[in-house]
C-alpha cells in the first residue's frame, strides 16, 4: 500500500510533488515544475465515488481518513447527523490561514469559527458505499495550512489559482457587510462558483402551458379568390 498512500497524499496536497531544475531558467516559474500533481491550477482535485459516480473534492482530510494514525481526528456519523453539521467544502471558503494565525477560528461569532467535530466530509467506505466522517478542529486547520502551502508552491511555479482570488473576493465582501454571514454559511460553495464563472444550480423554471397552433381562417374575397 506504500505506493497507493504516496499517491493519495500527493493528490490531497498533503505532500505535493515538484521538480526544481535550475538549468531551465533563472526564475522560479521557469525552474519549478508541479505538473506531477492533478488539477495544478485549483485548490483541490475532483474525484468521484465509485458507487454513485458523485464528484467530490479530494482534500488532505480524505487522505487522513485512509491512515490509521489519524483515527482520533475522524468520527463516523450517520447521514441525518451529518446534515446538521458544516461541510468541509463550505468551511474552507469561510476560513484563511490568517484566521488561524490570529486565532479567529476560536471566536464563536466570527465567520471562521471551527467547531470541534462540527465539520464533516464524505468518504468511500470499505464496502464502496459513501460514508460520513466528522473532523476534529485540528484536522480542519491542517487542511487550511496544507492549502496555503500548496498555494505558495503554485505561485512560485507561476500558476494563478483562481479559487484563491475568488475566496479573497467573497470574504472581502463578507467583512465589508456586502454579503451577510448567513448568506455565506448557507451558500459558500455557490458564492465561489459565481465568482469563478461556473454554473450554479437553480430551481427549474415552471413549465409553460402549451399554446395550440392558430386555426387557419378561410376568407373569400371578390373575384372568387380564396386566401388561407
């Protein structure tokens, strides 16, 4: 399993792969190559559950779920319990590494507050079915730190991370009061997609009643000419 786990930690941004070759140039973007990682211009890469084909973002927390040493940081929960918690994808939009440095993640009324075992992810169970895991506060912060490290590596390689720019724009609007915390909490992922120009799911428009085609009218005009 060593090779499999090495690939997983690389794909999760836990330990990104890079090659530094100074013969390629005299700047970091020329000499640094990160092409061995999936989705090199995004925060995380998108995988799919085998049982449902449902897409999900493969974070470092998903890799931790495959390592027994992190078992104290993940707890198995049922779907109905997970529905009351915060998804990791939503939480990661709310928080930055600066929020961690200044310990704002401990302030209950701050947008970046991280409840201990109050955040969840979906994982693929041993039987292939989708399961739910809650995360310790430390594991959520680990995801934030690894995301920052990956973003720093991207910038050195000359890669622009559009998700980072979108997150900064969303949080700037929240901190300025243009977006309420309630709106952020309810739809952080949708706000990010809107900033990235990605399609956002909306309720389908109501079906319109079918309009019957007009009935032909025959008009007889002088000169015995019939016009339809």
